[in-house]
């Protein structure tokens, strides 16, 4: 029996940051951009505190009521995110997801492949990725660059305050696939909670340390 496409694999990366911060996701093909927004928030562990929009082919898609509330007369029209589904795109399509109009985080979304899975997925999953996203409200790309400078220099006068602000620990190379996938699978839950800070690494117990060679 012929099975139709039921999932889409997408690659999402943060612009203007090197090395690249990215996630590869598998999402139900029938989901709309509103659901994708929640998936992206979960996969990167953004806090979903700020405004967002998708930019597709020169058009804007988002929460029409919120984005037009303070808009100027000459601002481009905003289209409803719930009117566009992932299955509406062609394979290879690229568009932009913008989160937090203050920090202005631009994510490039690439529709890599449409999939025919044996069982139609009911949740999104994270199947790959790399590196930690910048701390929320760090001040965009320039603020993140300054943040990294501060935490790499214990003599910086802002070192202590900055480390306290970010929860006492931050590793830009950190990525935990199991944790990212767990968050992504729970993206649409009404009671979902975000981690406010990057988890600290667990200390290695003495019993688990590799014995020294004789």
C-alpha cells in the first residue's frame, strides 16, 4: 500500500555565529509555522519570551495581532503563521526565523528532505546538532561576542557579575543530543518548562576515574 509523506527533515542554524550553532529536526509534515515556532524554541531552548516572525520569499509570517499592534503604516503586511504548513514547501526551500526583535536572532531554516516514515510522527524530534545557543537577552551577536570575551578572562572587571548572570556556567561548545531531543519532543506541551541556564557538567567520581598506567 502506498504511503504518503508524513514528515520533513529540516536543518536550522543561527546566522552570524562561528563555529555554527545548529540543529537537525524531523517534524510532522502537516504541522504549521506556529507549531514549528514552538519546536525551534524547544530545540534551541529559547525561553519564548519575545516576539518572532518567519520571513519567506520577502513576506512576513507571524502572530498577526501582536505584530500589527505597534506597526507603522508602511510596514509590510504580516500573514498568519497558521495558514502555512511544512508540507507546503518544496524540498530545498530556505527561509528565515527571527526571534527577539531586540537581540535579533536570525535562524536559517532549510527543508532538507521529505520523509515517508512507517508510523506517522506525532511529535517533532531532534536528530543531530552542535553547540550551545547564546544566553537569552545577551544583546544579540555583538553582545554574545563581548560575553565570550568576559567569561574567558578572569581578570575582566565584569567576569564575576557576568558568570552569576548566566547561571554560573557556560560552555559555547556544549550540546546534549538526548536533552535537546527530549525538549523537542515536548515542544507543544502546554506545561513545558525551559531551563533558565545551561546545565553544569556532573563531576567525575574518584571511582570512575581511569587508573594511572604503571
